[in-house]
């Protein structure tokens, strides 16, 4: 079964960024997460949305 939610560490690794940068993106609202028992979980769809936003932004420049 494919996991639908990633931990912050897993999401950071998937995006090839540091965990602290991932938390900066979360707090800035650039990346969506859900809280489960006080822990951030990032939906796979949120990673795809973030990447699409970055590529759209690059294409517009």
C-alpha cells in the first residue's frame, strides 16, 4: 500500500531539502500539512502541489 502521509523528515528527503527548510515552508504556508497527535504529516498531494507551483513560477519568469 502506498503511504498517503509522510513525516517531516520523509517529506524533506523527498524534496531534497533540510528538515528545517521544510518547517520554514510549513510555517510560511507554502506547503500544507496536517497535525496528527501534535506531529506534522505532509500529504503526498501537497508535495506535488508545491512542486507544480515552483515549476509554474519558473515557467512564468
